[in-house]
């Protein structure tokens, strides 16, 4: 697979590619992202081959929902089959995220074990007594010459049941730290001198930057945000998922979110999506770089900033957009319009459609803001339900009923219940 020369010394070269948050099956305001995901998967396989990658790590959220559509599942299985067929030495390590069904990902494990080289850990495996079987989280990686070069602690998204009692309170971050400490202790016992130690995670790390609409906090408020020092210094690389913006954690370049494969909301249209390629020699990373994922479908917002614009300005901007080209419909740009109205405009959609006649962009979202004092029910921004995260809905309902924000204690109770519901959904 690789033409890189491997030294006869104790240290060996290993190249990994880190990606996460594919969200197969995602729809943006009703538009299926399948054509984009198909092109991403093809690009990823081409990149793994061109870069002579030894291992690909997928750090969670393979799917967008616990019950993904059939087309998304078919694409996932095609990816696994093509990776195994086309790249005969490629090793694959995949962990589940909060959007994934752990059991759905794990269901293919017996087949993958027969195929070899492909490892999927949908959820924390259990031993005979129901306790976490940490040994099953450990995955060895080989270099291009077939020599063992690293161990991965393949930790998936940790649900409340994985963390034990108290996981839904202020001890959740500490429980997560203890889980990693125990898993890494097992990994250290297995590795030989000169072999690198890696870990995965699908979590919210302290200081991580999120987008408003795409990413949900995984636990109760900020209390379970995991500090960077939960990942010890002897870890050569930590491949994280959940946050869609590519970023390092705590100033440590080797503890990273790769970011999502595609922009999952218009709020992410400015993100530079990519994958991380890291080269390891012995127990440490020698070099790493980010490879940008092509933007297969552009996301366009009119106006381009966050604030809405008056209707005449919006119509003029729409009329100035590029004319329809000859490319396939599925790859035409997706458009959101943010318009400020002085009064309700029943013909708004017709006016927008007229301005967009013959244009390349596809209108998928209209956000209207009505001018007023802010006291009337119709005043303020109107947002689609799909644009709201559950806590937004709860806050708005409480404010409408009681005339103010909910107390902190009530918010914490709501978040605990939400986490319990999401954990149960993901475990199915």
C-alpha cells in the first residue's frame, strides 16, 4: 500500500487519517445530502490511497440519526466493502457517536471480524457481569511493513450507563476522566516500547467552539465538558468527534476535532471542512496536516451576514445571483433568505420565487423577522422548528408562560432528562 521506507530502527512510520461526523442520512431543510455524501466517501477513499494511509479513524456520528434511511446505510456498507477491497492493507477504526445507534453499528462486527482490518465499536462492550469490557476497546495498528506500531483506545460516545452513578451531575467530567484512565492503563500494559498510544472520543471538550444549530451539548449544561488534561501527555494523538468546527483542544495540536465532513447548517457555511493526516514515528507525532474536503454543494445565504435585510434589498440580491447552469440538480447551491418585514407579506414566497426564476440556487429556507415593539406575538424572528434545539424550545415556552428565563435548577433538571432520553434513543 505504501512506498514509504520504514526504518530498521526501533521507531516505525505510521500514517493515520482522522475524520468524524459524517452524518450519513442528513437532510438540510428537507434536501437529502446523499449525493454529497457519496462524493465525500469517494474522495476519502481516493485520498487514503493517494496519501498511502495506514489507518483511517472515524470518531463518531457515522449516521445523522439512530434509525438512518436505507440509502445512508447502503452507502456505509459500500464504503466498508470498497475500503476492504480497494485498499488491502488499510486499517479502519470506527467509534459510535451520540447520533448513532450503538447496536446498529455493532451489528456488522461479526462480519468485519471475518474480513479483518476493519474495527467498529458502536458502544462500550460489556463483559459477563455487565461491566465495561475495556480490553475490547483496544485496537492494534500495523505499519506499512506489517509490524505493530500503535494501540488505539477506541472509546465511543460515553452514555450515562457507561459512566456509572452520578454521570448526570457535576461528576460526569470526572467519571469520563476515570473511564479514559482505566482504558489507557490497559493499553499501556499491552504496548511495547516504541509503539504509539492513541485514543478516540466523541464528546464536548472544555473550550470547544460550537455552531448554534448543529451541535447539541452531550451532557448536563457545561458540567460534563471534558478538560484537555483528561488526555494524558503520553497519548501521541487523540481523534475527537462531535464538534463540527475543526480545532485543537486546550492548545494541544495533537488533541483535535477533525470537524464534520459537510456543513450541516447554514451557520457552518464558513467552516473549512477537512480531515487530519498525522505521521507518527515511534511514540510521537512527527508531522500533521489538514486536507480540505471539496465543497460539493455550496450553501448561500442572502444577505451574507447574520442580520436580515429589508425585502427590496433581498429581492435585488436574489436577482443578481448566477443563472442556472447545466450541472445536475442535486449539486445546485442551497439558498437561505433572511428578510425583515415591516408587516406580514402573504405573497412573500411568490416574490422570492419570481426573483429566483432561472437562477442556479435552490431556495430551501426562509427566515422572516417582523418589525415591531417586541411585545406582540408576531414580533421578532420566526424560526422553523427544525432550527431549534430542545433547550431553545423549553426556554421559549417557559418565557412565554412565566415572563422570564427558567431558573438554573429547572434548566439542569431539563438537561438531565434530555440526556437520558437521547442516551436511550442512541442505545437502540
